[in-house]
C-alpha cells in the first residue's frame, strides 16, 4: 500500500467522522475518576514505606539512640552492682543430653558436632544453567489463548484484564528470548507472576515451556 | 514529557500525569475504536475498558514497548472480544452516516461506497488498515495485533486489492 493511498484513506476517514471525533464528557469524567481512585490506592499502599523513611530522620534516630543508651547504661550498672542477684535459669538437660564440648584448647568455644552432610550431586552450575537456557531456546512457549484456556474466571472482565497482562508480558518474554536475553525473560516472567494474582502459572519460565511441550518438569 | 515518562509518573501516584496522557491520546484512540464498533455507546464502552486497563496495569508497563503500541494492543484485545461476542464484521460508522450521506452531493456518495467497501473487509484486514492509517509501522501493527510482520503485510496487501476490485466493480 503506497503512502499516497494511505493519506487519501486517512483524509476520507477524517471527513467521515463528521465532528464525532470524541467520546462524551461523561466518559472523560468516569475515566479520570477511576484514575484518581487508583492513585489514592497507590498512596495508601505506599504509606508504610513513608514510615520506614521517617525512621531515618535525625530527630527520630536521636530519640532511638538515647533510649537504647539509657537501657544499656541501666543494664550495665545493674550487672556491675548486683551481679549475684541476677538469676539466669539454666537450660534443662538430662544426663544423657550432656553437651559435647569436644576437644578444643579454648574451653569457652564449643566444638561443632561432626555432622556428616550428604554430598550435593556433582552437577556443575554452568551445565545446569546451560540446560535451563536450552529449554527456553528450544521449546516454544504457550500462546496467550492456551494459557487463558487453562485458567478459570468468575467474570468476563477478569478474563479481559488477565488477557491484556498476559499478552503484553508474553510478548516481552518472547522478544527477550529471541535476542538471547534469557535472564531478562525470566525476570519478566517472575514480574508477571507477582503482578497477576489471577494467573495460575508455574513457578519458572522453564517449567512453563516444559509443561507446554508435554515434558516432565525437571527444571 | 514522553508518554512513557507520564505513565511512569502516574504509576508513582501523579494524577496530573495521567490527565495529560489521557488528553493526548483519547480522541485518536476513540476514533480508532469507533470505526470498528456498531454504535457510539459500544465504542464508549470499549474506550472506557481500554483506559481502565491502562490505569490498572500502569505499574506493569515496560518501557521496551512504545506507549501507543501498548495502548492500542489493549484496545485491540477489547475489540477482539467484541467481535467474538457479536460475530459480525467491522462497522465504520455506516449506520450513523447513512442519513447524512443521502442528503449530500456525489463525492459523499463515493465516500459512502468506500466506507461500505471497508466494511466488507475481514476485520483483521480492516484493523491492519486502520492502524496503518493511524501511522503505526508494520512491526508495531504486528505487536498490537499479536501477529507476524509478514501476516500484517499480506493483510494490508489483500485489503488494498479488495478495495481496488470493489472500486472497479462499482
């Protein structure tokens, strides 16, 4: 299709709109109200983080420091003056449960018991990573429709919302895999899982690829 | 300020950023939707749902995609749902225009014929054509409609061919 044809069509369609080129004011108000409500929710959710920030204000930090200092002073003095009166309950232990101090030159240091741990399988991490990479590079990921087909929704609006989220995320993931940015693809997938509470998705992108291709999930 | 920066700012709680973004794109998006909906009311519903999608997913927006591509993809998904529900081809304001066109001169009759020809196109071809008219590249249309670039090119080719053949028949 040539640029000229496109421009002609564009002009014709603009003429055909006959002034009805906008939605109603009522819709504007509805959308802006929804945006406002959403912003209010964001601010509400981020309130605890503001509290965390306030902790590090100089006045708050000074107050915390002075309280801690007083407590430390009080305990220190108490210990110095009346150490005999502080009863520390001893741990209950039967005869058979004696602590094994082991053979160590310093009696204050308890030797760690010799716990024989099972050795880890001798799979090199790089080989494992290569294997995970090849899963993503070789196995196709499911389509958005297939993913949606495996999910249950109470209302249509939820399905539409999830569909948008999925289609955007799967598009991004596909692009990342295409250009070989596999870690970015994995991160994007994890972000999708966190943000989409209604999506029932496997734990990892590799699992998704394996399940989609009817293979056992050993990722 | 770029669209992406405005959306990011809104996601951080700045309502004025959304207001600016909305006013920047609302008319174009509405007309894109309106041309593919049978009535003004239905187009308003689709536009409403699309913007609600933007609001709810503002925190998930990835700057790797252009904002308009992202926005029109949300609208595209809503339109596909509509097509599935109504199982009818695209609409293009024909009902609204019919009476007004009848009273106009011959150029408007030619316009009516063109609109009818467009309406006769399969919805995927018509959508590709409308997106091209909106100024999107083949790659962007492919991203919006979740199809391959080659598919988009062939849809546009078929659409042009169909329009030309309809013109000849007329």
